[in-house]
C-alpha cells in the first residue's frame, strides 16, 4: 500500500486520560513531573482494560510520563497487545516554575494564574513553561503521527487532561484559546477518526465503550 493510498484510510483513535495519582487528589500541578499512579489509579487501569476488551485495538500509544505509561502498560498486558509506544507529543503541558506547587500555595503566591488554571484557560502563560501554540502544535502532530503509522487500525492513546482539551477544541474546530466548560476525568475517553492527516471527527464507534472514570482533579 502506498503512502498516498494509506493517507485516505481512517484511523480510529481512542484518547484516554490516565489513572489517578496522589497529586490529583491533593491538587498539585503535575505537568512534566513524573508522578506514579496510586492504588486507585491502578484499579482504574484494570477497569479500562476490561471495558476495552472488545474494542479491537491493535496497539497502544502513551505519554512517557509514568502515570500514563503505567496505565497504558496495564491495559496492553491485559488485552494481550504489544508494549505501548511512547510519544513525547502526548505528554502533559509543561507548567514551568509552578510545577509541583499546590493549588493552595498557588492561590496565595500567584492568585491570577491560579484562577486561570482552575478555569483551565489555554492562554495561560507559564514562566519557563510551554507556550500555548507550542503545546497545541505538538499534540496535534502526535495525532497525525499515530494516524500515519496505523492507517485503518484502532489505536488507544493514553494521555493527560490538558492534552485532551487541545484535542477537544481541535476536533470541534474551536479557537485554541477557548475555555472549555468541562474537565476530563481519570479514565475518561475521547474517540476520534483521523483521515488524510488533517481531517478529524468524533467517532461513533466508541459510544458505550468509555472506561469508568474517577472523580479526577480540577487541574
């Protein structure tokens, strides 16, 4: 099959938020800090695997951060799939110098930024962190890469909350700086079809196959 022909074959991608961490519960900004799953998060991963057992995935992709990669590894092992493929493009946004800070401390030291983070404003600027367009560009590029490498397949992509916000705005053709009135919970999924490397649409194939979700955190 030529690259030209394969570019027109749709790829189904189930984008899912990782299992719970202790920092989710305590409200600490994780970003690129490598925080492991807690026991609840591991339980959620096994629940995801059970939910996805008839989804027909051929491969799992994941953010390299351990809260996502461990979730992906558990799901892949239960489903009898190869070891997950890591993609830097699926990493959470880099929150710069405020990574590792509690929301309580952030509200005192940086009240304006705290308010923006709580409302998940994509236009937030983080000192020494990723710029909004830089972040969005790499997330969209990751979806392009997955589709290019797996035409006609069904792929599970394990990632993070702010990453899923970017994908949600992109698939709905919304402005990149629009604040969404939603928050993806741990284990929540977004099903997409990607065709030709540029056309994205919500895929009905995932209806009724969403993994159980936890309460999640607000950042």
